[in-house]
């Protein structure tokens, strides 16, 4: 309150100012609207008295009496009134304002706080809405804007980035959707002892040039990489060969790096499932925003029904590359893996040079690989990798004829059968065997029928060569400049024979095939195979051989397990998930569920522990 003095009179001028950090001093109308509705229903249905409903739902009795009366009269909908002050715009009007703000922001014409307050004032004036806005400045107040943003938490004041008009207008949905929705993922292995070493300057004449390494043989860490056709890299996932989780392995790693732990340090089905969950969060994949994920046919990618269900629910279309073609078709293999390996070798050398006499351990790999990844993971590298494979921009002529030349050795020419020959029938005499024909009959069939046919035969006497009856006649190749024998005749080009017996039968392996993994036909086929293979795993697969006794009682006895079925080698351990073909130790079977596990995974040894019950059956 201020006192304004003039020559003629004294005026009392009062200025009011809204409290911006107001704290409520009473607990009036702090009850829950849901509890009040339930209490009113209980009283109207005569299942509770007023006092019982008041105590059960913690609502004031006087308010309960008033609400029950209003609901019986259907005069007013139950709601909580937060005092005499109401919002200027209704709920629907504010929703329309929010949609308008988002639309303008999406068109790159977002409104500032001042523009929005002026817009609110004009809306209130032109729509004859009662308001307490500033008529002098003709805009809404800052407190109203603060309350509006508090009611709509999905809005906030942001600093916009600069966008060039040509890029903004040219980036249409039809031209840009395919860029950001194509991703490629693959695994690679790194070690604390790199396999390749870069060249160094050394003295001439020396027979050997050495370079310092951490150990004779290193430990392998699996890295899961993922990149998009637009050059966006997802933070890698590292799989360390350890049993227990230890975040110390992420020491000094770049932000976003994650770590998984497995005794073998390889990619597993459950680990890839967790990686796909991180991939969905990173790409914001959904059915309205589908993502195409290109990957190879590894069993952890293609033999997991839960993984396929997760991808289908979140709009991720998983497409498998053809077998043995990833070195040409997979962008990560074509252009990304080599730079990362080269930079990693350089960073290991630099680390050893600056941390003498320490050696690189598994806990140091994250820091070293992070530096190499930051140097190798450039946008141009990713874009050129997709371009070289012909995936994006799509180019079906990216490969030349010489790229397919190595496959010509195993190609079998397709002989087309004339349609008329399919309708013809061959008459075989009764009691005759077409395979056992008389050689004399064959010779007579080849002879000319008449003497006139014999006179028409021309003999080139000049080209006759003396030869023995036992000398093998060599067939001269066509299209050669040599007179008699070409180099192809002396050393023929390797070619697979057309005979079926000459083709070796390959064992059935868990390889993926070129198919959309998230499609319904492949999912149904995988579910059928899984149901068929379940009974086979439950039977006892291995035969225990007798163990020779040893004089050293403290030494553990080795268990040798054998199998007679080729399909049994794909039996997985119920703890670590690795197959029997990948292990060289003993296995043990659960006596209840008949599932198999490594002796080391089950915590059993072979010194009298012949019975075993897994944790799932306890």
C-alpha cells in the first residue's frame, strides 16, 4: 500500500501482486476424487453408512453428504474445485492450443513465450472470454504461462537449432524415411593382444623386428556394433568372458557403452534379446515408426521366438542376409570393422607405450576400444559402407561380373528340357533291360543303312594321326587358338560335376536363411521346429564311459561323454546356453527334467556326484 500525496488531497493507492511461490495453509478439498466417488456409490447402494464410508475412504462427512445429494438429483458431476480462481481457457481449448504449438514447432515456426502470451490475449478478447490479462501490454502474464506449462508437462521452453530452408523443405517423408529406418548390426571380437600389428620403422638387414604385447595369447571380448544408413552409431555393447557382473570393466568408457558378462564372452540368445530392447529404445521403433534391421544368420539372431515376438510388437523388421555373403552385403563387414581394428591396434600400442611396465587387462579394454571407436565411427564411413553394398542408395548393379567369378566353380549349368519331350513316351520291349544292351546291337545301329550313305562320308587323310588302339583321345576345347591342345585341356578349370554322387552331403547346421525373420511364415516354421526338437533333448544323449582310477586323489577326474547322434551336438546347457559341440568338458543330466548342463555350470564334479537336480526343479 502506498500513500500518494498531492496539493489538494491524499489518495490511498493499493497495488496487488500475485504470490508466485504460494504454499497452501489449509487441507481443504485435499481428498481424492476417486475415493469420493467410491464412497458415494457405497452410500447410494446402501452397502455402507455415512460414517463407515467416511472412515473407509478418508473423506469429509459434510462433503460426502453434499455429493450424495447432488448425485441423487443428477444436478452436477463430482469434481474437485481448487478455490475460486479458475483457468481462462477450458480443458478442450487448452488441448487445442497444445496441438497448435506442436504443429507450429514441427513446421519449424515455433512460437516464443512472448508470441504465445500475445496469442492467448487475442484469443480471450476475440472469443469474449473473461480474463485477468494485462490490457496495457495486450498479452497474458508470465504466471499464466507458467501455470499453462505446469498443466501440460509435455511442453517446455527450448532453444531451437538452425535449419537451412533447402534442407528442411527437401527432407520429405518419401525421400528421407528410407535413410533413417535402415540399421545393420553385427558382432566382432577384440583382444588385449591384437592379431595384426602395424608396420614400424626398423633397421635394414635384421631378420626379426619385435613389438611389445601384453601376453602370448589374449582374451577375446565380443563387441556388438550397430549403425544406420544415415551414419548414426548406436553405443556398442561389450561382452566380457566373466561370470559375475562388474561395472569396473566400463571404467573410462565413452557415454552409452554397456557391458554384459558370460563365461565364454560370446553372444548368447538372452544377451541379444537384451540388446534388442536397448536398440528399440535407441531408435524409438514402433509400429507407426518401423525400423529395418539387417543382420546375419547367427543362431542367436534367427532361432529365438521371444526375440521375434519382441521385434514384431515394436515394429522392428528383421531381415537376414544370405549365407556366406556378408563379406559383400553387410555394411559393417565392408567398411566399418577394418577401421575399428586398425585404430584399436594403434590405441593398444599407445597405451603400452605410456603405461610401461603395465600390460593391457580386460578392465582396460573398454577405455582403449572407446578411443578407437570414437576415431573410426565417422558418418562418412557408415554412409559409404551402405553405398558400397548397394543397400542405400539402392543399386542392383553395384557388383561386376568378376565379383561372381569365384562362384562359377560350384555352379551347375541348368539344362532346359523341351516341352515336346515331356509328352513323348519310350516303348521298352517286354522282358528287356535297357541298361544291359548288346554291344553288337549298338554297333549295328550306328552303321549306315545303305551304300549310298557310306559314299557320302568324307575322310580327311591329311589330318589322320597314327595312334595305338589303347591311346586315349583328348577332346580339343572350342574357341582356342592352339592347333591341337589348349591350356584348358592340359589343366582343366575346376568345376563341380553334375553327378549327384560327386556332391558331398553337408551336415545340417544351425544357419540362418535369407528371410524376413519377423514374418509370420518363418515364425510358424520356427515354432514347429522348436516343438519337434524338445522331446529329442529330453532323452539321455550321452553314454558315460568308464573312468580310469588315478593315484592322486586330489586331482579331479575327467568325464568323457560321447554321442552317436549328429543332432545331439546342438543340445544346449540349461545354464550358459552353449552347445555340446562347443565344449570339451563333462556334462550332467537333471534327474527330473532331463535337461543337460556343464559340470562346471552345475557346480558338480565327477567324484561320486552322479545325481543332479537343477534349480528349476528344486
